[in-house]
């Protein structure tokens, strides 16, 4: 069992995305930085991904009531176990009575703490993922919470040979690669070029629902659009013309036209973007997007 001494800025229980409920108006939730989530579970010795903690911006402080093998991945929070620096990229053995804590993130935005055997929390519709916007599933961690741990499996400590994903840069800006969206033809011909040729800044209004941006307003279609399905990574253009990129807690439908969509291979970069970071979009073909995802999956299979 672990006790929460300080809950941090936003800490939630996350699990594999909850699929198949969009027809009921609920998006998938799950980890915003999916590769870091996998890495943490791998380091914790889990053969499959188990319910874990997603930490955003300012980390929580945990008191361990029992021994545990944990994995930590994602943003650099300067983690310390009993005031001693924790090595990222390898399993961490924790003794009863130990305290884990960190500081404001130094790079990235979200980190993950996984426990061998996973957190002992209830699953809802096949997942323990917390949908923060809908207040369903999992839980948003509060100070004083005590969270049980499932019985650990016998697994040796592990080490990552390398990280599964490194952001792509264009100068000082991180790049999110995109494919054309379903409403591309509704926009002026220059809209996609303006999107990919502009530097945008991430704003403090971003959340697990959407990445909010500041920058050049794009010409948006004048004709009204019927509501349609929405998805993680979709780049909507609201009447303001400023793009917004949907996250895992996105609404299941929306009436804003979708100019482009971030490719799945760049979801890790998307989930780690910090307020005030500058980004660019890079246009790729669907075939390139598939190949990039395939390489990522193949790398992960070799790691395990």
C-alpha cells in the first residue's frame, strides 16, 4: 500500500485506453504519453500494462507502507527516494517506510509511476483509466489517499536500453507530424500550408481534453458543419481560426472542421508538450504514418 502525502498538481490513475464507448459519448481516456506509460510498466516488471499513476507538472509525494518494485518514466521530475536521486531507465526497489518525491518537471510534462502487479483499483468497462473531464473511472488522487497494490509477480529488475521515442525538432521547435484531415477540402487551398508553415505556442489552457495553441489564425470554412466523430490527435479549427489538438479526454463528437490529425507515432511528443513551448506541424502521407508507427511497435517488441 502507498499513502499520498502530497497529491501534486494533477495525479490520476491511468490504464490502457477504454475503447468502444464513443457511441455513448465517452472518449477513451488513458495515458497522454503512451510510450512513457509502457516504459514505466516494463521497468516495474509487468508483462502487460497495469493501472499506474500519471503525474502532471508537479509530482506527488508517496509513502510506501510495503515493499515494492516500481518503474518511473516520462518527464524529468528529479525523483528522489529517501532523499537520494533515483536512476531513470531502470527498476527501483522500494523498502517499507520509504518516501518518493520529486520537484517541478525539468523537461516534458507528464511522468508515470508503475508498480509491479499494478494498483489495486476497480476496473470500469475494461479499464481503470481516469477520464478527468467526465469524472469517470479510476480516480484523481487527493492528499491522504491510500492506494493498495496488487500482489507482485516474480520478476527481475529491468533496464531500458534506450527510450522508445525522441521528439523530432525543426530548429528549436518540436514537430508534430500530421496527415490530412477529413475536412481538408472545405478549407481554402492555402490552409494546410499555413498550418505547417507556422510556429505555434502551447498555452496554459491546455489539458487532457485538448492542446490549446496561440499563433496564426487560419481561414476556417464559412459553411456550417454537422457534428461528427472526434478522436485523439484531431486538429480542429474553431471559428477563431486558432488550431486545437484533441487529447485523450476529448469530446466524442464535435462540430469544428478537422484540418489534419497528429499521427499515432507522435502521441508521446503531444502528451509531453509544456505550456509556452513552441511547435510546428509537419505534413506526411498516410503510408509514412503507418511505417513510423510500425517501426515504433517493432522497437518496443524487441525491447520486451
